[in-house]
C-alpha cells in the first residue's frame, strides 16, 4: 500500500496544466515575434537613413573638392574622366528648364539622390562669386517616404572679395 501512494505522488502534470503552459508559451512566442519584426523594420529604416546621409554628404564633398570650372561635370566612377554634365533643361531630375539651377540625379540601393548647383549669377558659373550646393536623398521605408536635405555654399576663389 505504501508503494502505491508513493507512485501516485510523483505523477505527471494534468491535461489542463499542460494546456495552460502551452497557451502561456504561445503568448510569449507571439510577443517575441512581434518585437523582432519591429526591431527588423527599425533596423532597415536606419540602414536606409544612414545610406541616404552618406550619399548626400559624399556628393557635396565631391562638389567641394573639384575645380570651379568642373562643378557641372560628373565623374561617377572616380577615374578622373567626367561621364556626364549637369543640365538645366527640365529633364532627368531638373525641376525647371532655364532657371539657372543645374541638376542631376541617380538611384542606388533604394535611395534616390538629387543634387543641384545654383550659381548666384543666374546660371552663369564663370561670373558667379559663389554657388549654393544642395543634395536631397529620398527613400521609402515601412512607415512612408523620407527625404533629407544637405546644403552648403562654395565660394569662387577667383572672384572672392569682388562681389
């Protein structure tokens, strides 16, 4: 009789206890999956935002580094030979034809970069004392469209102090 009582006291969990444990585990698992999804989305947005900022900063640094007479040329592969020329014709990223603001754009890895060179003398780069350089990077993430804008001035060293 003593042996039977001892076996009964070490019996396993009841069916209802197993169901409750499974329900609690399921709730915890669903919550964990939701947190992982939110973290993944934030990480993806952070990657795109960092890429957009890097592209905009890099473009402005490149425009600050070139000679004044090469501000409107584009050397995409960094080999010293320009592949294209910025334009003011109202196409391919240029907002208004003939407004004196030269524009170019490209898309890379989910980020669209538009940049402009705006001489202070209405489109005449040679006679301008300075230019306004602007880079706009836009991207789309799970929570909508985003755009960042970086702007700087660059003086014409030849005409510095004449205007």
